[in-house]
C-alpha cells in the first residue's frame, strides 16, 4: 500500500479529528483539571496512570492556521544538554530542508483546540536525538499557556499567562504577544505572512520529530515516556519561510541565557494541522513515515 494519504482519506481523518473536539467536552474537563491541580502530584500521577489505561487511546489535537516558529542556534550546549532527560543528545538540525544544520532550540506559538483544552500556547523545544530509539525528538523544556495544562514534571495546572495573544491582522501580519504570570517568560514578535514563500521542510525534524516528543527541564519526570502524534505526513512537507528582515522579535526571554539573540529561521503554517495523540503522554510503536500513514488509515477505517 502506498505511503501517501489519498485526498478522501485525508478528508475522513480531518472530519474524525475535528469531530472529537467539542466545546461542551472541553468545558467539562476544564473544571476537573483545575481540581486535579490542587492535589499532590503523586496522587495526580496515580489518577493519570489509571485514566490512561481505561480512556479512549487518542484525542483530537488541532493546531489552528498561522502557527509560528522561530529557530535559534544554541550557543551554550552544556546548558541546553542539562535540560534534556537522560538518554538524549543534541544533534544539528534546521527547520527548512536547505538550511545549514546547527544545534537549535525552536520556539513555537500557536492556537490549539483539543479534546481536553483550548487556547494559546508558546512552547520552547530543544531538538535532540534519542540514544535508545535513534529518533529525532522535540523536547519541550518550557511553555506558557492561557488554558489548562498537563506535563509529567509539574502535573496539572491552570493558565500560566497574564497575556496570551497569537493572532493575525488584515495587513497580513502574524502577531505574538505572550507574557507569563508566573515566570519571566515573554515573547513579542510580528512577521509578515505575504513576505513568505512556501518552502520544503526538513523531513526528519518535522515528520520523525513529531513521532517522538518528550519533556525536559522543569517539565521532566523520571520514568515518563516520549509520545507521538498521528498525522498526514504531507502536512509537514512545506511551510511559509519568512525572511528574517520581515520578522521583528521585540522580546523573547525563553532560553535567552543559552541561545543566540536572533533567530536563524522563521516558519509559519498557513493552514490548520490535524493530529491525534494519546490522552496522556505515553510511547507508541509508530517510528517512521510509513507507519504514521498506516496509523491515519487505521483511524479512518475505525471511524467508518
């Protein structure tokens, strides 16, 4: 069977993913998550372990159009490596296929709708390779969000931001203005979408990397497992490459002590991206493009 997802399969997968996310479902879970956040983390993990074994395996996860990414070269590799969980090493990479690889951190800002939360998020990733599996991995080392959250290191939490704006203007600009209410994390950036052109993405980073996502820094917890996403690999074929002179980063304190001051790449996805992921972080056997395409087909068949 060919790897490529057919248009009909993609429409079915999108319909299935979108249909799994409802305002009523999100609203019902918000209060429960805030209640869980007040419990000791040991009890939270006990509840999560049992919930993950009894709940539906996957939840819908939709990243809205104009997700925005800044790639920075890591200048202090020792500091960045200290953020990684055991069993990872830094490897050079880049967002776009023809860019010179380098040790990098990526800041992503996006609006997301999922079965369990909805809102704006900014996430800081250190890109590393799993020594055990060989998979390139997006290691989430920090984040801020205006909705409920869950990570292995800190468990459930309510919104962490005093301001969380990820939007667009009629001028064609992407506007990001996010400030934490709990930490010195802040980012303010503007980028011109019309100045960008669609350009091939580095497939190892965007396809393989999304099959292995883990937590590091304050978010890490011993024993937690990397998790993967189910998606059409073609969604990661290309994105808008925005020229550096068409993007203004007025402030960005995320990882500022161990990365370059200015980004070396700016990317934007001008369309929605549809994913399924496990309800709680846990490993999957999906390790390559063929397997993730087959997982999409399996979800489409099960939904019929």
